C-alpha cells in the first residue's frame, strides 16, 4: 500500500527530505510555529492580546504546555471574530460567513488571506494526488459559484495539476448527475456523503461503466461505513474521507489508501483531542472533542479552537506505514448529541450506520421529543419511487438494532413511532446539515 502523500507534503513544508522527516522534527517545527502564532496573536489581535496576557510572557518550551492555555469557542468566534484579526482588513482575501446553527446569535465570520487559501489548495492537491493524474476529470458536487468557495478553490487547485473539473454545485437533481456520470468519463467524484448516495442509488447510475470512476472523496459530514462499501460494490473504487470545515479554511486532513482515519494537515495546525468535561488532552483510543491551533495563519489565528467534532487518536500505526498520528473518522458532533437518558445519547451517525444499507432509502430526518422522562423518536423517510413500503418496513425493523435505541427501549425511556414517508423530497439542507432535531 502506498504511504500517505501527507508525509512528503510535510517534508516539503518543513524543508527537509522525506527521509529526514520524523515525529520529533515535526513536533519541533510545530512548537516553533506555535510560539510564533502566540506571539503574533498576543501582539496583533485585540481578542488574544487580552486573552493570552497572563500566559504569553515566555514562549512554550514543550507542546504539552499548550494545554494550560484557554480555549477559543465557536461562540467567541461568532461574537468577537473581528477582534481576533491579526492583520489589517485590506490584507484579507476572503470573508466567509457561516450560518448560525442556532436560532439566535450572529453568524460566524472567518477571514482568510490569499496565502491561507493557497495553502488549502496545496493540501487539496496533496490529498488528491494519491489517485489523480494529469488529464483526469473530476465531478465536484459542492457549491462553487462564488470565488473561493469550496468547489471553486478545489477546481483551481486541481487545474494546477492538469486535472479538469466540472463543478455541479449541491445535488438538487440526483438523476441529472447520475446521467452525466453514465454519459461522460469522469475519473473522480467529490461530494457530501448523502448527496453522493442519492446519485449512486439513482436508477440511471446503473449505466455508469464499472471501473470508470476510480475514486470518490467524501467531505463535510459523517461517512457511514456502509456507504464506503456500497461505493466499492457499485463503482468498484475507494471512497476517501476528507476532514473539512470552514474554520480550517476548508481542509484539515485526508485519508490514505488504508481508508481508516485522517492524516492531518500538521504543518498548518496543531491538533488535540480533549475530554469535553475535564478539558484534559486524551490518550489514543479515547473519544473526545477535536481542538486545533493554527500554526501559519496570518489573518485570523485561532488558538485551541473547539471544533465540537468527536473523534480519537488511533492507537495503532497506520497500515499505510506512515509514522504520522492518525485521527479516527469524525463520529458526529458534541452539540448534535441528544440525551435519551443518563449516559445514553443518540446522534445521526448512530442511525446512519444501521439505516444506510436499506436499499430504497434516499434520505431521512429524525426528531426526538421529550415529555417527562420519556423521549419519542420519529423518522421521516424519502424512499425511491416504488420502494416505499419495503423501505418503511426495513427502517422500522432496523431501528431497535441501533445500540442506543435498544438500550433506551430496554430502560423504557424511549418510544419509537413507526417511520413515515416525506410528502415531498426532503430539502437539500436536510442532506447537508444532518442532525437529530430536538423538539
Ligand atoms: Zn495511512
């Protein structure tokens, strides 16, 4: 198996040969960059000047000392983002506004310099270089109309390696793109998991010649294992999981051919996995919240930014042979976890793993209502035409097989209503921002 391309990319960034690169060199580089970031932030950013004042008199002598510094939260980014800037606004290439996930509060705004965006493009090329060659064609099922949007940045990054892209935008009509894939030779597809599934399961997708699509990259949401298996079965190709979020300037890590966790963009970010309750960094194997600090960002540094994403460090060395640490696939979000009972919680990844294999299921939404000590779970399904009864039946039968649902049913703190069919196709937002809604 080919070793992750993240390793030679890191060597280039650290200005050493791939043979000279080792974990000690990487950590030393990160410590130097971290101290630079802290000095820049304490000097130039009004928010961090105040925040770091008690800590930043001396540079850190070890990366473990970072753990004593305070976190930056998404709420602070939302309310004090402007004060986090460490450069003049004229040096900023792109301002990204993220919709607020709650019903109150202002939206998150992030500022990126041209250099920040160029680094993202460099990492896009690194991740995709393991499957793309000059002359290949990529179908990008991501928004790309605006300059520097995800699709646009990716397409321009790929053009620099001689790869042609077509930006489709979010999938509003799965049949159209299944038909395009059947008629036109695309070597690679990039998209959001349930949107790619909708294309994959469309009847027209059966005309895509096996072996033509050589790889799929899935981003922005949880990637259920059965989806990777179904892509392998139908299109006979690997499906790589990319770890993206806007706060990274879109790209934080990417899977290697082992397809089991991300090698991270560690020249640009220092990552931690912390216990969300005690805030302590966790050892490999223990699930916690992913926290990152930017190492090379001039415009808007983020220090110990709490992503809300749940994951853990893989305890074993990656089968690709790399010495680099490996972050397990993101297993949902802290804020999206819905409590069923003491110690029992539920979120979309738990449902996705069990329900995705239902062949007629195109998408679904889930809602959880609480009254006194009992929760009620209700799913609304979008099923393939003609397969509605079998889909309803299969989902109803599978729901008690979800471990948290089973345990809650046994403890008599959960009631599961029979699933219902959506009256109309579920809106695109239900495919892109999936979470168990609580009422
Ligand atoms: Zn690997």
